[in-house]
C-alpha cells in the first residue's frame, strides 16, 4: 500500500460548473461509489475559496450530503429557508435534496473545507 500525501496549497483552484464564478475549488480527494451493503461513501474532499462579496450560488445535490468546515473568514450559510452567520471553526451539515449556498459578505476571502458523501438510491 502506498501513502499519498497532498499539499493543498499546490492544488490548482478551479471554478466548479454551476456553483458561480466567485468560488474557487481545490479537489483533494476524487470520486468513489458506495460498495454493496454500505449506506454511503465519501465522494470528495475539497477546499473552496470564496472571494469577498462572492457566493457558491444556491444549488442542490439530489444524492449527496455535505459538511462545510469554515477554515478562515466568515460568511452566511443558507440551507433551505434558514440563514446563519458562520465563522472560522464552524461546521455546517447540508442534507441531500435541500438547496444551499455560502455567501461571503465580508471584505476578505473565506476558506471552507467541504466533504461530500453519496447516498445510494
């Protein structure tokens, strides 16, 4: 077995289609699918940099739940109809099939680590 070590600062920042142009993503782990008998599987781990005044746009994942972990900065998270102010070290659960977004309402970039888990149909 080989050990993989990834230095996140060396991962290219990209725009994720459908998530807005003011949020840059760094994909840390790739995609996998649940194995038979498993209820869910982590599909990705990523870092999102949201520019000042930016957003990752309101969107929904039909078959994934996510967790946002705010690493630096602050902003407003919207899950369904609820909105909350969040800051560094806050963790937010995003259930599947519920629209969500992150808004950076500050003058500094915000870094968010995200984890996605696929829920089998």
